[in-house]
């Protein structure tokens, strides 16, 4: 199980904890604002993740007091369109890579979660937030529309009418309200965020990774599928799952009245 190596000063860190990969934005002094070097480093890290077939869960986090405040506006002051295009040209492929992973992606969120950073958090499969987390889509505050998939994920998480309110009004949402709306799955004390995130990540990393990937794709495509085609997709995915080592182990464990030992294959 090879380790990832990132220099401490790099804007994005990628490291291993067993079968869990931790992908961390690392500009704490700038509240993890997304500038072009960070976006390019993030894409490169995601590409490395896609090549690591032994990663079975991914944690997406931000160093310091904030998960991230979105795009670095200071970098956009003189050439907004040019910088925005460079950011998007790296971050959009990165979102596609993370979505395509069989391994579940967990966003671990603290402090400000705004703009493109909130969009990035919305794209994760699961999200756990500290009680001090606050959310603001924020794009309309600078006269912009959204990016990084929030127009796709937000209405699926909260419904169209609520998504319109969040996007158009750009009001700040606290962690408790984010939980109520379904923007996050769990809220924990700030001192417990890292530990609780890793408990969840390690639990998922011990699961049937290929089945997770099939479930992720089925759930995401269900919004665009009519029932017949969704049933066909479920049949194909389930039958494919029965050919995996993990399915055989799961059935054997059921009849053996023991906990299964999945290997992600």
C-alpha cells in the first residue's frame, strides 16, 4: 500500500492512513482560498487518487480554521475571466474524478465553507461538519453565477425551491440548519471533527468498495432516469456485484453468523 508524499508547504496535501486517503487544502493563512496553483495541485492530487486502486475511502478537508472561502478574489481583480477559466479548467475535472471513484468521499468541514469551497463540499458523497461551520454559497455577493457542480448537487440535496433561496439570497447557514436541510450528514463538536471523520472513513474503508461505487452511480443517475431504465441499471449492477470476492465473503459471513471481511474487490 504505497504512501502519498506531499511537501508541507504545498497548497494541497495528499496522505494515507491505511486504506483512507486524506486530501487536504493547505492554505490556512488564506482560509484555503482557491487560487490557480491550488486548483492545479488539487487536480494533480485527484489524478493520483484515481490511479490508486487500493484507496477505499477519501477524506476531503481544509487545514486551519476554515474548510475554504471559495475562489481567491485577490487573484481575480485584474483578470477575472482569465483566472476563473484557469480555476474551472482544473477544478471541474477534479470534481469528475472524485465522483467517479468507487471509494466514498467524505467532506470534513469547519469554519467558513463558502463559494467554490461550498460547491466542492456539496460534491462529496457524505459530509460531516463541526458545530462552528457556516455555509454561504456567496456567488451572488460578487455578481457571479456558480461553478464546481453546485447547480447540480444543491437542488438534489435540498430541493429546487430551497436551492433557489440558498443560491439567490446568499445568506449564511449555520451547522445546525445545514444538518436540517440535508447539506451535511452529521454535526459534531469542533474538537471531535477529525476523530469522527476518521471513524466514519475507516468504517467505509472496511466495506465493499466496488458495491459502494455501483451504489453511488445508481443513486446519482436516478434523477435523470425513468423507472424502467433504472431497474435495468440496478439489475446490471447487482449481477456484476455477485461476481466479486466481497459478495462471496458477504454471503459466507451471513451464513457463518460473523462479521464479513471485505477487501474491496
